C-alpha cells in the first residue's frame, strides 16, 4: 500500500472514532431522566445500595423496591445534595445522606422547625455529623418535599422521609433532569436558604420591638 492511501485510511478511521464518541455523548444527553416512584413499599434491606457488592446476611428480605431506586439516585450525588423536606426520620435515608456527607458531597438541609425535634427525627444526627441545616423562621409550614442532586436532578413529590410514609402511605415521587424544572427548584432552594439564614433570624415580631 502506498503511504498516501495509508494516511487516507488513517484519517477516515480517526474521524469515525471521534464521530462515534460524539454520537455516544449526544445519545447519553438525549436520554433524559424521567422516573416516577410509588410507595408504600414493603420492608426490605437497603444495605446493598450503600455498600454495593458486599453481601449482606441480615434476616430482612433482599428484594429491590422503589425505596432502593430512590436511594440509588441519592447515591449518584458527587458534588452537592440539597434536601428541602418537611419531616426526616427514615434511618436508611439518613444513612445514605450521612454517607454522601462523609464522602465530601456538600449536603444542605432545610426542614420545618416543629418537626426537627420530634421523636426519631434524623436532623440531630445530621447536624452532629456537620451537615448544614436550616429551618423555617416564620409560622408558615415548610411543607416542601424535594431533593436536588448535583443541581442537575430534582426528586419531588408527596413523600415525607419517614418510615410511616415509605411503608404505609400512598405516595409518589417524580425524578427529572429537565433543565427548566431543575433550575426552578434550585432557585427556590437558594431563596429559602437565604431567608432561613440564622444570621438574619428575627426573634421578635415587629410589634414587640
Ligand atoms: C415553622 O413552621 C411550623 C409549622 O409547621 C410552626 O409551628 C413553627 O413555629 C415555624 N417555626 C418558626 C421558627 O417560626
Ligand atoms: C408528614 O409528617 C408529618 C409529621 O410526622 C405529619 O404530620 C404529616 O401528616 C405527614 N404528611 C404526609 C403527607 O404524610
Ligand atoms: Zn441485609
């Protein structure tokens, strides 16, 4: 083969390899996340999500459920996790959040002040571990229930993060990476985060001053 032909073949090969890479990238981007989870789910072990590949010998059933799907989404976080949730008492979800925190993911939590200190609340444990937590500072309920993962995925729906809700209530969660929807939730989170900044805490209503 003469060297000119050789070069041509090499060029064609190089171009097709890079085209294939581009195509793969586009395909991955095109496949947007659209997922809906339903609860209740029956009790089963979630250790496999937290420690993939490590066999678990506990007596609970090791079946997959929508709770596992939710936790797998959470564990995808690499940079940040924002939780805006009314009540948080579920131990497996708390373990997932603490694990992400220990891996260096920036976790921020906004919750309702009334439910922060109720029995079984995981907020204390999160605070103790160094997770940043803020709560509502006005009488209006902080009734949101949404989560942001790496500011590119939002999980939102009716579900309280309680075992009661997970195992007995009819609840739904919607997961999407739609840019327009996600950015609306990011904006809402940042606004509440600033509004609930303890530095600007107003202990006394205007009339008492
Ligand atoms: C937060 O909202 C709750 C209602 O769930 C309310 O009772 C509580 O007083 C609010 N917290 C503050 C600090 O205003
Ligand atoms: C969420 O949890 C709170 C406190 O445990 C409870 O009062 C409320 O009814 C729950 N909401 C739903 C939708 O389950
Ligand atoms: Zn197990």
